[in-house]
């Protein structure tokens, strides 16, 4: 059974930081491209960042320069370090594991940026 379990979300003030984690089980983690997406109320789900099996990363424009994705294959975990958070970063953040054959999603963790 595949599970992706996100953690680390919460309420933070503008300018603050959070580190999200996604622990994977039931997959051969090291071969998957791991990604973080987010979905705000009334908006479409959007890609935030991904990291490939050979640790190449891509961060989309809204997060570039502020968010960093990383992975620890020994712990089957992918991280998203989020700095300089803005109110517009408020969303549910979802973890994704993607291979050539499969595409798995976590349940998400809420991030709220507000003073």
C-alpha cells in the first residue's frame, strides 16, 4: 500500500519560514520524481517544485528564490523549505510521487500565511 504523508504545515506570519516533509512508503522511493504542488481555495492545483531521481530540481516562478526542495532517499522523505512566506503562499500543499508508470498523491498539509 502506497502512502505519502505530509507534515510541517501550519500558521506562520508573513516573512516567516516553514519546512514541509513528505514521508513515503510502499514505493521504491529513489526511482520516483518527487514533487510539491499546492492548491488554494478556488484555484487550480499548481506545481511548486520537483526533484528527480538523480536530484535535478525545478522550482516554479512563484517559489523561485524562496523555496528549496530536497530529498533523503535513506529516509524515503522529500522536503520543501519555504522562506520569506507571503500571504499568497496560503494553500494546501500536496506531495506527489511520479514514475513512468505511476502517479501518487498525499492528502496535503495546510499552510496559512497571515498576520
